[in-house]
C-alpha cells in the first residue's frame, strides 16, 4: 500500500468553511436554507460543528 495517496486535509475546519461558502454561493441553493458544517471524528464517531462554517451558512433570504 505504499503507492496509495491518501490526500489528507491539513486544515479540516478551513476546508469545511470553504465548502459551506461554496454551497451558500451556488445559485440553485435557496438562500433561506441554513447550511451547517461539521467535521467527523473517526476515532469517536462524533460530529463536531465548525462554528465559523455554520455562521457562513446562515440564511440570507
């Protein structure tokens, strides 16, 4: 398995914020729908909210 590229994300929170902002800006997404962002902890099974992502995904309409 030494030739497998795992493509890890160094800053998961920043990636989630970027994804939420991309979704929020999409013209087919209703601006009244809230969009939240979470990071899944594979060790505990917990979903951890990324508050800045959720703030970026607040409804605008």
